[in-house]
C-alpha cells in the first residue's frame, strides 16, 4: 500500500475516501463508517486523510448491498 523512501511516502494502489465514495455511489461519511467497522481496508495519513486500498474497494463493490436505511444498533 504505502512504502516509505527516505522521508517521502509513496502511495501505490490506493485512492481517496471521496473517490471511493463516488465509485460505490455512497457518501464519504458512509465510506468512513465502513472503514471504522473494518469492512473496508484503508490507511490513515495524518490526522484526517484516509487512503482506501483499490483492490479491497473492488472486492467491496462486488458484495451484495441491501437498499434502504441501515438498522439502528
């Protein structure tokens, strides 16, 4: 995912939360919720930036989804 070379981090095979949300047809908040629930793999860079693994995004996009509001916990 992310390799360090000296003091510079290089990202490979990752995308932003916003782009992942666009691909999935969801909001970025919903994608962050999936990341918190460990349903979608991502790495946190800095304080508020998340990078989503593209391979896991492809896997996640193929999973069946239920329509409507998610159940309350």
